[in-house]
């Protein structure tokens, strides 16, 4: 990651959650989870998240560490997808924070999470913008 660091997940701004009932093939059941993220620059953060069910194929996520609603993730294919607007969720090479749209995708069991920029690079530079990898494990 050369041009921008996506810090939404690492700062606990981004999270994914369950709502009312998980789909039959989902392993990420309602409950509390440790959310561990690793940014492109190697920074690791951990936050406690609560997942609840919001209907078939839908989960809601609440970041208990920061008391922040992360939104609803919906099943698309074999993954959950959560799109978020994160104010100040990324940092340009010159250190200034910028607002970003982030797409979070992760397997139905909470593994193989990936947060990437969903839209143009707000720093105005070209090249890779980096990514954040994350997992949910039962707390």
C-alpha cells in the first residue's frame, strides 16, 4: 500500500453485524466476536463486536469497543457484503485524513474479511490504495 491507508477497520469505524436471523448456511451466529484487523502497513487492531440477526441473509454489527453501529451486511453469493461511508476513514501519504467509501466482504463464518476502497481514491494519486484484512472469532 503506497498511497493511502484504509484505517476504517483498524480504528473500529468499520464493522459488520447480524440482525434477526442468519441464513441457514451461515456460521456467524448472533453473539459477541473479537474483530481483528491488519492494515496494509501492518498495524493490527482488535475490537469487540456484537452480531445480531436482521432477517434472512442479513446481519447487523455493533462495535462494542467504540459503541458504533457498523451497519448491516447482506449475503451476496458465499460472502457477506457491507458498504460503508467512513468519515476520516483513510489517510493520504501526506497524513491528512479523508472520507472514504469502504466495501467489506467476508466469508459466512466470519473469516477471510477484506476491506477495500469502494470508489475513487480521494487522495488524487494513482496506484494501490491498500487493503485491510480482518476476521471475526467468538469472544
